[in-house]
């Protein structure tokens, strides 16, 4: 429940800041998207079991797909791994299949569309001065 409240708060306040700010530059069209993937450890498995499943599924050989660029990859204690990738929109299916074929059985997965909030935050700080 706490995790859901935290995720809701982050999404809500991020949305509020993005609504309040005025873009400094014109939006450019892009065919790429960012996706954040939660690879949540299955709590009934040990780390060794998770790694064995990853090896059997050849997860690290197929993830990330060659079309994707890893933006960040963190271990979140108590959750698992959190990976953000940028990928051409047309290759979203490839990303999904990579996770389905490589991570399932070791992780529960969640996907979130993502955008870079740093420029919005910096603009808000600048406009407050």
C-alpha cells in the first residue's frame, strides 16, 4: 500500500510541475520512447534461483534488445531491479518479448512510460528566483 501511495505521489506531483512550467524549447518529434521496467524479485526464490532462471532463459544475452539504449539500471533493495531504456516506438514489441522470454519466472514485471523530469525541475527552480 505504501508503494502505491509513493508511486501515485510521484506521478501526481510530476504531473502538477509539468502543468505549471512553460517549455523553454519547442517540442521536437521523436520516434523513441522511454520505458521504466520494474523487475520485481519473486520473494519465494533465492538470488541463486533467480540467477539460474535468468541463465536458463538467456536473459542477459537478449536483454536489453539491440534496439534499446539503457538509460539507467539500479538495484532497488526490497524490490528488485529498475531499468529505464530508450527504444524506438516501433520496437516496443521486441522489448516486451525480451522481458516475457527472459525475465518471466524470475521476476514479476511492471512497465511505466517515462520522461526526463530534470529540465522541468530545473526550469521551476530557475523561475522561482
